[in-house]
C-alpha cells in the first residue's frame, strides 16, 4: 500500500527566525580543527576546514569512511567541544553566534530550534522504552512551550507529514514495533519538530534498502524545500548528493580537497581524488560485469599524517613537491570566477584525464 500524500506543512519554518543580514551566511566555519587524544597521540579527525552555508542552501559533504565527515558535522553542531579527550579550535558561527563559545545550556537551546541532526542509525536516537509520540512531544513542549495535549497533536501531525500511515496509532507504539524506514522517518520528524534553520543529515540512509533510501532522500529534499531550511547532507556515496545539493565539499583525511558547485564537481572535477570517486560510480550505460576503477592504497594514519598532500601516497600524478608541501585550498586555476576551490599542486585541467 502506498504512503499517503503529505499534507501542507505546519511545522514552524526557518522563515519564523530573524533573517540574517543580506549577504551574511547562516553558517560560517573557519579553520575548524577537531582532535581526539589517544595513548599514541592526537588524532586530527578534522584539520583546518572552512566552509559556509546560506539560508535555503544544501551542501553535500562526501568522502571515504574515516575522512572526517561525521566528526565535522558534529563539530559544526556543537556536539563535540573542547573537553578532557578532545581539542576543538577554529570558529563556527551559526546565525551570528559562535557555537563553541556558548555555555552548554546555550548550545542546548540551539539544538532543535536553530540546528538539528538526523543520524545514521535511528535506533541510537530513539529510547527503546519510550513511545514514538513521547519522543516528539518532549522536544515540542521544551522548545515551543505547548501544553501536553497540543504537543501530542503536533507530534501526530509531524508523523503524518513525514509519510507515516496511521500516525495516531504509530505514536502510541515503541520504536522496535516500526520498520527501519519508519524509524528513520520518526527521527526526521524529531529533527524538524521545532523548525530548525539548519538540518544536518549524517548518512541518513545507511541501514536501509535501496527503495527506502530513495524515499527517505526524497522526503528530506521535499521537506527542506517546503520549510526553507539550509541542509548539510553527509554521505560516502557521491550518487546520493548528485542532484540533491547546491554545492559539494569533498573531504579526504580530515581536510577539504575540493569545494564547488555540485554540477562543477561532477562535470569537471579538479582534484584527482574527486575524479577517482566519480569514476567509481556505476553507470547504466556500462556493459555488464564492467570492473569499476579503484583507488590503490589506504587513507593515511591521522595520528601521523604525511607532511605534504595527504592524498599523494595514493595519487600516481604526485611529485616530490606534493610529498613535501601541503597544498592550500584555492580558487580553480585559470577559472577563479567559477566559485570553486581545490587543494592540489597539479589540479586536473580542461583536457587532463584523471590519472588515479
């Protein structure tokens, strides 16, 4: 049986928040570094990342597992901060507030109303002994100051809006009574409950089958368009962000190696790593049993990263210069008006082929 059509969205929208000054990004991250202290030393999971995001814009963050994508998302949200086992530096401005200079109470006040996150595994976000409706009404009552009855009504409305059939019945059930796709829809409803300005979706379809993956991604895209939110979509799969994002940030070993409009990255990638990732995506026009290109080698040890370009040991186009000096993220050479940036001493040009 097909899912019911979504009704008009009644969730508080980003438009209800004070608008930033014209030309001011909603999110600005500058020189963000996140390191975890270990017995072997500091593991630099995120190392000097800078990016920005405007109201209503969707940014894709992509890269292999272990590239630092999820750690960056949690750092941007303020879930990872300076502490006994972590070191966080740089600035993260969200709506003009520096997330990492706020008190713990100040950060908690942002979560749900200014920024919300959808995590990989919905069961890690849901209390197994709490009913679905209680998960939603709790944050609604906390942030929107509604009565218990009004919060319950809004919770059912949210479940209906994210495509859950029989929402009133589902609200009275426990998470284990729902399918994986329904649990992820519940988590999405929780994230959208208080109308955040920024939604961070961290691998939101990892544990789902292909059909449900598309349903969840389509749902996220349509909801964020309806609500006017900015969105960060984190994925190891470039096909996931193609056609669903305005810009793409490609991460490798904790750093950004390319940052540009989505169409530019897919049509003409400038970094060998970006090009190799795109080449590894299966295509419908490929003959059966075609072997996809692979990237030889392994990502570097983030406890002891290479002195130069971190991709150099796996790049056949690397030179001695690449091994000794780390490239800076800079505008596309010869095309600086394109708005893209690449961190490579030998970026791919108009006639160059990927050599990875």
